[in-house]
C-alpha cells in the first residue's frame, strides 16, 4: 500500500470495514467508539496506516478523539 491510498475515502473505508458498516453511514463527527470501534481495532488501523504512509501515527492520537474528521486530518497531515 502506498501513501497515495491514504485519502479521506480510504480512511473512511478502513474504519467502516473495522466496524462492519457502509462507509456512507459514518458521519464526520460521529464517535467511532459508539459504532463499536475498540482499542484492538484502533491498533490495527494504526499499523495499516503506518505502512501506508503515516509512520508517526500513534494509538493515543486516535483514541483521544475518535471522530472520522479528526482522524482524516491526522492521517493526511503525516
């Protein structure tokens, strides 16, 4: 996977796959923990996104604010 796949759409698709819903069902400011995301899934996403071009991403970065819009900003900023 290359950094070019780390788009807002890819972040949304990855999160949706983790919680088992359609990407369109996730609103930008929805609490992802309410959708069933947990720490193990966050760790999986962090590893996936590190390999795809966000090497400095850490679990606490995502856990402190579990919202799609925030996560997209973090991943895109790396």
